[in-house]
C-alpha cells in the first residue's frame, strides 16, 4: 500500500513555501534567526499582511529566497544620507506566514520588544547563526599592554547587536546554559553583547560545525574563521 505524502508540509502557493515556519528544522531556525535581526512584518492600508527582509548583503537575501522557495523579486532599497551602503529588500505578501510569526511572538516594529522564541535546544545554534548573519560581527586585531614591553597582543571579540537589552540577555543566558561559556558583556547602552577570544572560539564551532554553506553567509564565516585561527 502506497504511503500518502503529507501535502501540508512544504505546500507552495504563489511561489512560496507557506508552511515554512510551521515546523522546526535547521533551515527554519536559521531563517527565523535572520528574520529576528533584519526582518519585519506589517499590514498595509488595504489590510494585506507582509513580511520582509532587508540586508546590505544581496547574497544573504538570495539564500533566504531559495530556502523559502520564493519567486519574489529582491529589490534595491532607497538609501538616504551620505556614505551609506547599498541595501536590498525581499518583501513577501503572505497572511499565513505573517500569522505564524505572530504566533511565535514576533510583532510589527519589533526592535524594542524582541524576545527569544521558545525552540527545541538542538535548533538554537541555527537560530543564533541566522541572527549573527544579520546583526552580528567579529572583530580581530592587536593591542599593546602598557608596562609590558609594548608587546602586541591579539584580541578577538564576537558581537551581537540589538536595540533591546533583554533580548541580548536572553541570548547570553541561552548560550551560557548550552555551551558553558561566560555570559559575555553587554555595553552601557544595552545594545551590544560581546564575547572574548576563548568564548568566541567556542561560539564559532557551535554555530558552524557540520553546517552546509547554504545555511550561513560565507563572508562572515570566512572572517570569523580567520579571526579564530589568528587568535590561537
């Protein structure tokens, strides 16, 4: 007897996998993490529901578009002011995905009220990597310590940015519990969470070990990897 396929999961409609956020997977967690960093939802004047992703990395939006099985166009976004990088927009009209994201705690104009969604622990690293690709950075360089022969010493810092201090604390707590690393340092403004060299190395392996390059921004991976190797 033939086994019937589940037509609900991976159902496409209008060039989009409308069931994408209904079931946890590495892909779903990664895109959700990126959405938490650089995405949003809104309702237009006609009542239509939209989700969108904005990035200066066209490559990243291409990845998200492929993962979502989307046929929507990536558009250039208007830039105001001088010395601003070109930005790109992937905007998708879909009430069902909008409602799924609302159900996970995301809201319009979420920046100051962003919360870490509940998820199975095994998907946390994919969510964190997605968020890092959107609002994370790696810094590496050298500094001189006074009164120590002016010797150059390497430093490595991993940073997660967010306008909501509580969201950064949620990330800090979750990573500390999962990896046994320090809770990191949140700056005075409450907008940046930093990890030093030792914990940065643990974070790198946690986020990327065994992961296909289809699920991360290669530019950031290469920079992170170089920083970890240089700092050892």
